[in-house]
C-alpha cells in the first residue's frame, strides 16, 4: 500500500463523558500521531496534554458536531470512544453514499471506510446477535443464544428455558442492557426493563417493569428487537483489545478481570494473560469481516480455561493503552501507516497485574501485588478524573467502593460466576 505522510492526523470521537481512554490518547500522541478530540464539554479527556485540537460535541446536533470537526481538522483516520460514536459514523456513511457526486461526501465515505473497515461489516459490528451468528459460522465457541423479537417468541420458549441466564439488549453498551435472570418471572421483568430507553435510570426502569408484569400484553411497551437470551457459563471475564487494518490484526493484548466495581461494571483490577484460543478467535472475526481500527473482544474463561466468545465492541476499550512485553497498539498502527518505527514508545507496565485507572480504588484485601496505572505524566487529567468521580459519587450516579473480587481465594461475590460481556476491561 502507499505509505501515508508521517504526520498523521487522528480525530477521536467521544459522544459521552467516559474518560477511561485518556491514556490511550496520550499513547497516540507519544508514538507520533497528531490527535484531536471531539467530546462533550467537561469531559476530563479535554485535559490530556499536547492535544492538537479540541472540538465540542453537542448531543442535540450530533451529526453536525462530528461533520464540522472532520471538516476543520481534516483527519486521516477516525477513532471511536463509544458505541454512539460508531453508530453516528455508520449513519453518516449511509447518507454520504447517497451523495457521492459531492466531493465532500465522497471523501467522507473513504475516510469512514478506511477507519472502520469493510462497510458490509457495519450492521454486524453493532449487533450482538449477528456477532454470535458470525462466530458460529466460524466454528467459534459461544454460549447458546436465543433471539426474541416479540412476546409470542417469549411465550413459545417459556417453560423450556434453562436458568440462570443473561438477557441482553442487542444494541446496548456499558452493562446497562444486561440482566441476570433465574426464573420466568425475572425474565419477563428484565425484558420489560430493557424495553425502556437506554439512558433511563435503572431504578426507575425496575419500578415500572415490576408494575407492568401484571398487566395484559397490549398495555406493555413493544419488545426490543433482537433481544438475546444467553445461557449462563460460569467463569472469569476476559477481553482482548486489538488494533487491526483491513482484516489483519497488527497488535493485541489480552487481560482477565480480577475485580470489577459492580456486577456489570468496568474492571478495576486485571491480569495480562496469553491465551491462544482468544487470540485465534479475534483473528478469525477480524479477517472474516475485514475490520479496521481499535476493537475489544469479550470472553468468559470457564473452569477448564476454555474461551467462550460473548461479543465484540467496535471501539476503543480501556486496555488499548497497555503495553507488556510487546509493542503497543498505538505503535503498531504507526508502523503500519508510516512504514517507520515510532521515535518514542509508551511506558511498559512492569507487572502482569494492573490496577486500571480511573476505575481502580484501593483494595482492602491486600493479597495482590499490582502495578498502579495512574498516569502521573498527566496531572491535569488525573485531577479532572478525580473531580468527576467525586461528583458522581455525591450525586449517586454510580457506586465507588471496594472492587468485587472474581478470582482468588475469597469468592464471596456473585460476580465471581458471571460471564459479563460488557465489562469493558
């Protein structure tokens, strides 16, 4: 392929206030990319040093915000921080394909395709049920999954389902669209909860769903499309973060969760591992879909250490900035696009056990030796993250406290047996 200009511009798109990618931005900058971000005002990632440009994202004019940032920054690549950003790019791609006679639209089509890969994979990359279907055709081990599209589908399966199980909204993220169920009644309530808008408070959805379980079907909200009923597999959550280019993985790193901050929350303490089955699965899916960019693959490792594929996140995940005994993902992408080794590389973590910033809080168990992944070189970013965490704790948006233990000698939390596919390790 023709080598690109060594000074490659990347625009990172963040439509929410997730700030776990702050160190990933630093990694891109350190290896030699020129990086700009578009994010909502107040996102701590605004404080990352040496960003070349900052643009404001407005949710009520989402597409215009992104288009204007692209037009002004003129990036060579786009990188998505979250699922909404991915869907916005897919939508923009479809619209631009209709207007290919316009030079700007044609350039946008090429940019999105270069950044995300084969557009035929777009519908699959944002659908959990389609990802499972693809994995099965590739003979990848997946938990048995039933897709429900209507209450009639549910009625046909009631009495024949095996519990416990997970119910997942097909187009959800961050653990909000996942519920654990043990009975038919819990299944119905979980489905009703997932019928409401994704950003409603979970407690409100729980109350309304509980009330609706006793009313006739005609009064209930429509069932979400492609709701997944996934068989339970006991084990440890694991994730492989990769960077790929036109169907080939350039670099990756695999971690398993040791502690999480809640049942379906992000990982706070992780261990870097090597697992051939996880590596092979990621390679098969990336090659079959001809994907490009940064991705995360979620698995559960059962008690025999077999890897069961759960889902793929078509975006940056919190492990993307880690480097351990290998080149970083950012450096691998830089080498691919320029043909040159980066003049500087990100720090290598000295231990395979890592306390992930900003999710990590001090453990009281004291039984682990780990590397504390606080980006001391980004003091303004760290300070902004602490302020954001404090505000969330005070306002009750999220619980911050001792992590839930998954592995180790003291297995007291039910999370120890949950194969959560949206942990975003």
